[in-house]
């Protein structure tokens, strides 16, 4: 299991490492906390006041500076998605971010993972090319998703 170094988490959140719980952060824990934040985002409380709002900032930093850890977290969250809406949020959020910020670094891995994962192919169907639709990277993303459609909120998720 991949771990996010405690110092990296502290830097991303703008706190001293001592302010965090001991040890490094497992990516599956970050994935669960991020998904919990997304599930709670519909509540009346402003997003930045939600307890797990920090997960958004951390995943954004990982997408830019630690793309493999970001992709590890995306894949862990993908396994936890219960609805097509959750999958679409993941696609339009951290998955799209890591591709836009560091796609050249992770595209080989995305292609390999997508070959064996209907969920990842479906998530790739929800990733939009922010100004990069004609690039070689985007062509590889399209090829990796195959014939997967844009996620339908009413459709069941593949296993």
C-alpha cells in the first residue's frame, strides 16, 4: 500500500508535521476521506467548513507534484465509489487533474490499469480535455477508455 509522507501532507496543508497524527498517510485512507467529503458536500455546510475539505487541497498538490501518489489515491477511491455520481466526481476531479497536470508521467500506468478495469475506463469517459483535445496525451486517454461512455448517474457501476 502506498503512503503519503507526513512531511508532504504537512507542507500541502500549511501546518507543522507535529500538528498531524503520527506516521505517514495511507492512500486508501486519503481516498476514503476524500470520498466522504464529496458525499457530504451536498449538506448545508459550506464545503470549506467540512472536516475533510483538506483532502481536496492535498489531492491537488499530489496531482502537480506527486502524480503516482495521486493516481494511487484515485484508484483507491475508484474502488470505493458506490454510485455513478461518485465516479463522475472522481473523473472530473482528481483523475482529470492528474492527467491535466502530470499526464505524461502517468499515462503508461493509466493505460495499463484501464486495460483491466471497466471502472477506470468508465471514469476516463468522464474526463474532459481542458484545451488539450488534439494532443498525443489526450489521444492516449481516449484510447485507454475505449468505448466507455460518459458516466450515467442512473446506470449501475461495473464491478
